[in-house]
C-alpha cells in the first residue's frame, strides 16, 4: 500500500492535545519536530553526544510539526477530512493563537493528484439491507436486489462509506426510518448520513459541519441524489461556540446522527438532549473502541437510554433513545 505524508503545524503547547485527537481519529503513530524540545535536549545533553549532524541543527528553529502517514485510499481521504475538521474546530476555539496556525499540508504530492489517485479504491459498496453507496464515476448493476443507490462524491469531506464509522452508522440508521422523519446531521461531512436517510424515507434533514467545504459538498451531493432543496438544509458553523447557529437549528427532531469523535460527542450531549424529541433516536459514531464506554456513559448520564451498539475493527457506533 502507498502512503501519503501529512504535516500538521502547531506549537509546543498544541502537541499533546493534537496527538490525543489524532488517536481518536484512529491514527496511532506520528513523528514530532519541535524546536523547544530539541533546544532543551541541546542544553541538557550528556557527554555521550560529541557530534550532532548539521541537518539536525535545523530543528533548533523549526516550526513545530506533527507528521502522520495516511493510506493512499478512501480511508486516507476520510482521515484527512477528519484532521482538517479537527483543526478547524481547534482554531475556532483558540482565540489567542496558542496552538499556532493549525494547518495540515500534504508533502511531496499535490492534493489534487492524491484526491484523484485514491478514486481507484472507491467502488460501489452495499451497506445494510437497503443501500448501495456509489461514486459518480462508477457504474452499478443492481441484479434485482432493489437497493437504493446513494451517489456520493466526498471531495475533501469525510464520508465515502468505506470507513467503519460511516457504515456502522448507516446500518443503525436504516432501522430508525419510519417515513416522514425529521433528521439532524451534526458533523455532516459529505452528507452521506442525512442524504441516505432522505433516500430511505425521511421527510427532511438539516446538516451542519464546521468545515465550509464539507457543507458545500453535502449540498452538491444532495443535488446529485435529486433531493429537493426544501427538504435539505445545510449550515456551516460550530454549534458549540455559535449560539445563533445553535438557536437557528433548534427543533424537535425524530433522529439525530453525529459521526464525529469522542470529545466532541461528549461536548454536544446537552445539545442532543435539547434537539431530540421524546421517543426519538440518537445515533453516534466515530468512536474508537478504547473510548466507547466513556462516551456511552456520558450520554446515559445525560438522560439517554442505550438501545444498540455496533463495534467493528476497533470502531463503535451506538443508538440511543430519549
């Protein structure tokens, strides 16, 4: 498998927090370059170090950088989208700039090239009992199964359906659709969950993402799937720090989906309670298995009742009711 190097620029203060958030995304390994750390080493090195390569001395003035390697496939695209979403959230909360510029850059390859290279791995995928997820550049023969086709072009937004978190979410979601449902999709990414719900019989959906590109992509994907504009509303912003947006989307929803990461799910628990109607369904995903009980317990303590949990290859999704 080919791998792509991604450099994440921050400050010394941001290293621990970002590494923790990367692990929640499913990235377990990273390399760190930090001037403060290297200069501390230079000041305290013992006598065993009598020569340091001149190339290494550049670390004494480098910009702090966390480097990760993403697979050159659709999961890698999902991971990059999650990284960018995570950085956008951190930037919006970092009013004093303590964590630096919080940007992710691909090394040694143009992003446009990479975004096209991985398309060879994105093939039609059957999910649950009713859906097949299909990229626009692929053909699909139904062979009499009568599955509903969900056409998705993720661009640089999370949500191809290839990632376990998305599939687990869709599997839980299809059993919640009763017909005529009103749905809220928080952290919508490509719009795959909310558009899928509409294709399965939901009446309307509101989708929200902190990445402007994701919001635009979700709207484009809704149009590709012939979703009427009056049935699908997309917002760009962060309800955790934008009261006007939080109030604008306030309603009694039959279903809420949130495929994000553990810390954000926990932070949103009171919003889930506020927006979900009594007897409605909350579906959360994007949770690494190591943090599953922490997230599920937080939601139960907020007033939700756990109905179902799906776990696959280290990732978890869960369904609750209010």
